[in-house]
C-alpha cells in the first residue's frame, strides 16, 4: 500500500468518525417563542407571564417563551399578521373578524390565524370618577373619556357605544397613561378589561370612582345592531370598593391565538404544558379562575370560536380524549 493511499484512508476514517460523532456533540436547537401580551400595567399581563413560566419550566432547553409587552389585543392580531410575535391573546370576536376578513379587516382575512385554547370570559369595567356624577352608560355622552386605540377592549367599547348611540369626547392615549389621566382629572371616564384589574385598583386607591353598570336593554340594543359582538356578565359585590352589590358588566371572551406556521410539535408541547398545569395556573389568577380558563376545549365550543385550533393543539387534545368539533379542525389536518 502506498504512502499516499495510507494517508487517504486515514483521512477518510477520521472524517467518518467526525461525521458519526457530530450529532452527539450538537445540542438541540431551542425554539424561541415570542408571546405577545398587553401593557405591564394591566392585570392581564400577569396571565401571560404565568403561562410563559409554566412552558419554560416544562421544556428547558427546548422552548424559551419570552413575553412581549404590547399595546393590547387588536395590536396582537396585527403583530401576528406581520410575524413579529408567534402568539398572543385577543378577544374571540376581534380574532374572528380578523380571520374572516370583516369589520376592521374587511376584505383582508387572515386564514393563517389559529387558536391555542378556548380562553376565558372577562368583564370590561366602565370606570367614572365619582365627582363627575356619571352613574349610567348614557352619562358618558360628550364627556372626556380615555380611549386606548389598538386594544381589543377599546375596539369593543367603541363598537358598543356606537351601537347604543353614546358618543363620549374621546381622548386618545395609551393604557399606561389612562390611569394617570383619571387621577389627574383630565378625563371623567375610562374602561379596563380584567376581573380584579390592577389598573382599576390603582385608580381606586387614589380617588373615589364609580364602576358604571350596563343594562339588559343596552346590551340587547347593541347586539341587535352588531350581532355576535356583545356579551355581558355579572360581577360580584366587593370586587372593587365601588361595587356595593352584584351588577351587570360588559364582557368579552379572551383567547390565545397563534400563527399557523409554528411547528406542530412546538404547539403540541405548549398546549400540553398549560393543560397539565391548568389547575395551578388559574388558582392565583382571578381573571382566569372566574373565567373558567381550565375548560380549555369546552370553552372553545361554548363561546362559539370561529378560528380553528392549530394542528399541534388538535393532536394533543385528541390524545387527551377531547372531542374537537369539525368547525375547529383546520384544513391542514386530515
């Protein structure tokens, strides 16, 4: 055997050993998942942070979830369209409008939008300063009223007030600025989603407020004008100091939505982690507990979701023994 052949064979052996050993020395690639939320001053921000913590703990070195502060849930839908976040919460009504291409998204359906789980029911509190004398929804007409463009609660409130013929003097500002505007007397009213929301508690700690109730008549009027968009729920006495007895509140359903292109196995693991820890997740979070978030598939059916589940979610739910209605199965699932 010539010296040249010995060198060649030796080189090939070394190369073969390198190729065989390479997979053993390379760590699996971490999927960095961006989960949109809302303003850090919102009590709903904590919900997303809690979910992210559960997922990160379940899959260290495999999935890293980073919570992204956003302007709210309508913004999340726009970010999902643009691909700047992978998932995020939004009202099921706004998500349906985006998916179907109606209302604000008329003619621009986002057919790549998918659902992670059924979500939860939560109130939108209509807050008024006590000194304003406002005690009814109609009382907001013509009064300075903080409006947060880009948020789903703002989207719902604007449609609701328009439907019932009430036109406040809107003052456009961010979620973070609105509590300060209330406390400074710049505005007489505002609205905020979340069961026992931190921003409302912050305002109430500084001043006397009224949590303005809605009426069945107003809700029926709004629903007649805009079918399928408006809901209500009863909030209990003592939820805030200003709530002296059980009263009717405007409400909406919040779900978490994701883009179709995320790998099925990543979504499967995310849904699995939240499913297996859902009891512990809702225990300290009033919004999730009162909204019955733990009924992750049942709520999707009960709330009449229009956006289908992600294929990875369908796979997990089926393995968990859950029955998925045909309308919630995406076209990519056979």
